[in-house]
């Protein structure tokens, strides 16, 4: 398995709304067109209205690479930058877990 966690901080409330819309437009295609994407969860952060955390888990590195090449992901990556103040990425290596085999 291959994973990452990304913390996005939007510029302001208007940007956060536009970012959420962009995520909504993208997530459906991830669900239907990416069998190697096991989990793609977007979270609001309690008490931090401009922050979003993405938790992404892929079958393997090749599935992540395939995700990054998708047209819908490229569109998301290109459109998000004008809406964000910062992006922090943590690359994850599975140590142990429930439901993580296979």
C-alpha cells in the first residue's frame, strides 16, 4: 500500500467554497475511474474553516502514479493553486493496521 496525507489551507472563505466545489467535481471520477485508489477521503478541520485534510490510500505506488496522470486530477491540480495559501504533504508508509492487507 502507498499513502499520503495532505493539508490544504485556503486563502479565504470564498476560496474555500471554490476549493470545495472543485473537490466535489473531482471526487466522483476518482471513485468511478480509479480502481487502484482504495481511499480518497476529504476532511474539514474542526476550528480551522480554511483547512482541508486529504487522506489518500492506493493499492501501490503504480496506482498513485496512475491517479496523478488522470485528466480529472490534472484539472484539479491546475485549478487549486489560485485558491490556496499553503499545501503540506506527508508521505505515508504503512506500518500496521486493520483492513490493510490485499
